[in-house]
């Protein structure tokens, strides 16, 4: 088992470094490996170990994001768009300006379209959105597609 760790830990750390805040990389790395060791005897049935490892990692990161649901679209989503590790301050300023345009465009959407797109951007799944809003999944897909199209057009005009 230690050979699996030695072979795959560096690439997993690199993967996590691009997706997790720097302070949390080691903790997430440890939790992922704990999950791997717990599930290895029952869940891994020959095949591509690396793909299985990264699937466990991906699922764990999704679970983390769902637990940390953004409280408000404007504040939390804006923070996620701006890369705090950016070397040039101008990049952060441009990102903030783009987000301000996006926020204005979302405000112009029909409230039902805005609700669906904000929920999806916050990581909410279609089932939960449909239950809350009282629509079907195909309707939610159509609304998301429509909102995306309107936002792209609005942002293109503003920039």
C-alpha cells in the first residue's frame, strides 16, 4: 500500500493545490487517503487506481463545497472567481470589474431565471432546485440554458 501512496501522492497534492486553499491542502490530502484506505478492500476492483483515487478526491471536494454553501451569491461567488494567489493586482481588479458586470446582468434577469442560475452557481443540484421552485428537471435545464444565454449577451454588451 505504501507504494501506491509513494506513486500517487505527488500528483494528488498538485491536483489539490490547484483546487483547495493552500492552508487546507495537507488536511484534504490526508482525508482523501483515509477514505482510500477505508474503501480499498471493498470498492476497488482492479483497474486504474489513479482514476479511482481522483474520483474519490473529486467526490470529497464536492462534499466540502456543498457543506460550505455560499450565503450570498454576490460575496461568496465573487471571492471564488478571484484568484488570491495572483501576482499582479491588476488581475484581481479586472476580475472584480467583470464580476460587477455579471452581478448587474443577473439583477436584470427574470427572478425565476436568476434564482435557478444562482442556485446552480452555488453548487445546488437540479433535484433540490426543482423541489424548492416547483418545476421539473427539464424546465430547470431550459431555464439555466436561457439564463446562461442572456448573461453571455449582457456581459458581452457591457464589456
